[in-house]
């Protein structure tokens, strides 16, 4: 392997820490590390996470073992802790004060910020918005070049939070908005400050995630389904705990028109009544059982709701598989539908015909990347029956969709590579931006 960059590039990464329980965030981190490892011989990378102190992280990416540093950076009211974002910010203003996070940022050639792919918005609440923006502001205050990796920009519903976002976008070295809709939001926010040399329309990093067969085979009957030992089609379905477990609250928060629970159950009932397909439920976000975001609870609930019908035709992928293994599992399905966006990216990037039951604008932008936006069933726009019909049409046209997707995918993957080339190039020779946040 030859490396375009041989000097020890020093980088910091925000918004893609490990142990979040979110396989989408893991996919972003692993894809980013792999992209860097292919282009830089000896990168020195610090990944900020929600733990304490400094530690060593390891990843098997791009055919080699990559060692990197982990450093705590937490949005906590316990501001006396060294990993508190507020203490990190104060330490930066006071010259460092032996703070490990500030030292890493000051030594870095650039800070790369991906904000979990979709958290640079205020739709998830003030606390999450504060975390997303404070990380960026700390780096900018240290005069370190900041690059916003491909992510959804907005929406920003509050005027004050919109102003904060605009100041950050004006100040960073470069931005890649994920998809055309997000790119239009970026252009509107910046107005006359929009600069085509710094502000780009990008592709989600997870399109480049490596796929790996699990070390531990799935239990029966899923193992036989994945091995292709059955003639029946295999449907992969991700049911999001975020909008299933506490449906009424999610409906209010995201302005959903459709009843998500009813739509998922009706669609599965239709599949089981009218086809011989098997259904593999694939959790993608894990928390504690009973937590509103815990996908396994949602998957178990929907399986229980149709138990009288399925007779061993529905099963849930157990916990314990990482992002690369889960992508492999998804890649073996004949058609996939997910509400967690990165579950659908795992499918799309594997050439699997894919639909989404979407609760926000972010999904359409990603599906437009592959010319697949007709497979978006927007829960905010459609009623329950229309969502079921949209998913059914997507499933029924899966053969045609596969051909279309296979035509589009090479150019999408080429864009992933070219944007990573430019990101690394900018880290080597950042362009100074004089505005402060």
C-alpha cells in the first residue's frame, strides 16, 4: 500500500465516539478511520467520547490494525470533571491548564466533526444541540481548523439556535452537507457567505463501511436464511425504538402524520399473508431495556404483535454484532426497510433494494444520493395506509430497483473516495478562516 501522506498527520474527531450503542455512529467512526488509514501512513488520531480520561482505542480497518487515542469530552453539569466540555472550554481560555482535550486540539492539524451524522439540528432538543455546537465552538476558539464531515445540516427551528449554527458554519474551514436537501439548507443559512470552495454537497461516510461476516453465526432460523438455504425471499426490517417505543411522544416531537406502530405491523401482516417471505428484524441502536431508544424492544414488540401469523417466519437479530457484521447481515437480504438511517445506508451501499419509513428530512437527502428517493415513505407527510402502500410497492419492485441501484452505486462510492481525498488534503493544508464563532 502506498500512502499519499507520509508525515504524521495529527487529527481530532468529534461526534463519532465508541460505546454509544448506536451502530450508525460506529459506522461513521470506522469508515472515517479506514479512509484516513488508506491515505496516511502514521496518523495520530484522538477520538473524543463520553467516557473519562484518556485511553487507547483499536480498530481493524483498511487491512491493518489502527491504534488511536480516546479522550473524554462530556456535556455534564459536573463542571469540575476534566472531561466536562465546560471545563475544557474554560481551560482553553486560560491557557490549557494541563487539560488533555485542549492539548490534543491545540496540537492537531485539524478537527474533524461529524456530529453523529444527523445531530447538528435542534429537533432533538436543547441539550443535544448544546453538545453538538459546544464541541465545534471549543475547537474554533483554539484557532484549530475545523472540518464538518458529511452530515445533515438542520433543521433549526429556533431563531437563536439558527444564529448559532450560522456563525459556526461561517467559521469552519470546510463543510460537507449530506445530500442535496441539506446542501440547500446550508446555502440558505450562509447566504452571501456561501463559498463553493469550502461548502460542498457530500455523501455519508458510512457508504464506505467495510462489511465483515460475523465471527458468531446467527441462531436458527436466521442462519439458514442468510446462507441462502431457503427459496423464500428474505426481508430485513429495522424498527426504530425512537419512534416505536414511545409513539405518542415521538408523534408530537417529529410531527408524524402516520401511526408508525400500526404501519409497521400492517406492512408485516401483508407480507405474511400475501407472500412466502421471511422477515429478519435488525436492531441498530442499543440502550438499556425499557429505554425509549432501545431498538430490540421495538423489534420484540412488533414480532409479538404478529406472533399469531408468522409461525417461525419472523425473527430478531440478537445483540452483540458490530457495525461491520450488521452490514454483512443486511447485505444478505433481498429487500430492506429501516427507520434508522444508517441501517438503510448499510443496505443501499451493499446494493440491496431499500426503503425507509422516515421521520425527518435527513432520509430523503441520503436516498437522493442513489436516485432512490421514491422509496422514502415520509411519516410526516403520508397517512398510515399510504405508508404501508409505499413500502409494499417498493418491495414489489425490488428486482427493478436492484438493477437501478447497481447502476448508480459505483458513482456514489467513487464520490466517497474523492471527498475523502479532499478532506485529508485539507487537513494537510488547511485554509485559514478569519471569522470567529
